[in-house]
C-alpha cells in the first residue's frame, strides 16, 4: 500500500480527540514522520525534538512549527497537503463556523416551537374545559391522541367494533373527533 495522504491522517487524528478538534501542525508533522519499524532521519529527529521542547515550554503548537521551520512559503501550508492554501483553509473555517451557527439556531428554534405548541395546547384545553363544564377529562385525552387509555380511543378495537369504516387514514381521525364532540 502506498503512502497515506495528509487528509486521511488528519481525519484519523481528529477521531482520537474528545471534541473532534483539528490536530495541530506539530502533531501532524510528528505523526507523518514517525513510521513503525523504520528509523527516523536525523534531521527529522532534531525537528521533532525541537517541536516537543517548544510545546513543553508552553508555546502554542502552530507557533512552535513556525519557530522550528520558519515562515510558510506563499501559496501553501505545511502538513495540509499540496492542494490546501491559506485562503481555502480560511474559507473552510468560515463555512464550518456558519454551519455550526446555523445548526445551533435550528436547535433553539425547534425547542422554541415545541414550547409554543405545548403552550397553545395547554391554552386550548383550558378554554375547552371552561366552555364545556360537563366535559370529561378522559374525552379530551382520547381526542388529543394522548397515550393515556380512554373509553373513546379511536384506535381501540372495542371502540370500532361493529362499525364499517373506510380505510382512509383521514376518515378515522374525523370519526374520533366526531365521537368526542357527540358526547
């Protein structure tokens, strides 16, 4: 099998981290230069040793790479492969931030919608009980599709026994609502 590209190594390193965070350039350099069963070149050993020293002194890993190897060449980024440029990396980072922001907004909007629906149902049932003083609470639960058993439950075989019902799903819902309002 041939050499593994930087993207695959990056995905594998990302999978080993807790938050799926991006591996640093120094982690990528060390991981891609050390091979099982093979001796590491002396220049590479020196670079790895310097990277580890800078990291242990509390320096940011990407800054340690810059100190050890010098300034990046125009149009490329170390440990990302040939096709990745600084501008494409920034663009991808911005896209990922926007996707995360959008996902967070969707989650909060869905929660807000659920809460609004619960409040509307609560208000509906309160108004229904106030307007119909003789209404039994079990009738309301059967109409609303509650999981609580009811003697008017349209899905029960006892409630439907002896009735010739069409096989349309819409008609069974209408029938259960009619039963609720007939009482």
